C-alpha cells in the first residue's frame, strides 16, 4: 500500500512539471524584453534619488555610433582598411638619393600642365636667349717663351744619334749625367740647350755625341705628328 502511495505522488509531481512553460531565455532575466528591463532599472534609480519616473514613460537605449577609421588613424592606430587614401611615397633616385625626381619624361604629367601655346612661348624664349659666338684667331704670345723645339725638330737634318757637330773631349759621361739631372724633362733640357747657343755650342756638355739633341731628347715624335702617320 505504501508503495502505491509513493508512485501516485510521483505521478502528480511529473504532471505539474509538464504543465509549466519553459521561460524564454531571449526575453531577459524576469522581463519580456530589454526595454522593460531598462525601464525598471531607471525607475529604481530614480526612486533612490527621490525623483520617480511617471508610469508609461518610454526609455530609449542610447545609440552608440562607434569609433570611425579616421578617429583610430588620428590616435595612431592602423585600422588596416582598404577605404583609406594610400600614403604618397616619394620616388628616390638610386644614384643621387634625391627624392625630387623630375617628371619631364612623363607624358601625362607634362600634358597636364603644358599646352601647345605654352610650349611655343618657351621655345621663343630659348631662341631669344641663344647667342652665336664667332670664332677668332688665337692670341699672340707676349714675352720670351723660349725656343720653339717643335720647329727645331722638324727642321733638323739628322736623326737622334747621328753626329753633326764637333764636341770637345772634356764633355764626359759624368758631366753629361750630372747636368741632365737638373732638368725635369728632355724637352726642358733641349730648350735650355738651344737658348745657350746650341746646337753649335754645348756649354754644359749635355750633347756629347754632337747630334744636336740634348740629354737624349728625340725629335721623332714631333715629326710623326706633323706627317700624320
């Protein structure tokens, strides 16, 4: 009998649970919607302040506008979006490092700021500034510039090493080496040799073989240039 009573009580409990509706979790905690919850909360806060809200007043939740990409960029945050204007990157010359590269070779850049009329005006200014300088004769040399060794090389009847002039026996190798060392180049030695009475006279012993060419100076390069060969 006791067992039958327990089973009956359990059946009644299950029947009662089946008749109860399941609460809608989307309606909030104890409210039909979020607006009703906000109204109840506002009324409680107003009552605590001593300024109750009249019944029937609608509570409109604040509208949040969010943060724009411009605001994030101003704060130094990269949004990574594709709707922002890309930064302008200056071109740099790899040779000079100069970022101010001329766009004169860009057809679109030139045509955007130039026209046929402006081009004609620029060409006219350039033509007006053009100057033709007439060629003049070379100026005459003033002062003592020394003997002309080029003319001497072309007029000499002999080649280097061919004796033409008599030399004294005291013009030895030592004197020749010592005095020729005083000149910077053979051309300088030949000019000084001619200015001292050469080739007929050899006061310093710098032409011991009597070919008329001091310190081994060679007239052949001048002759080759003059002949064009």
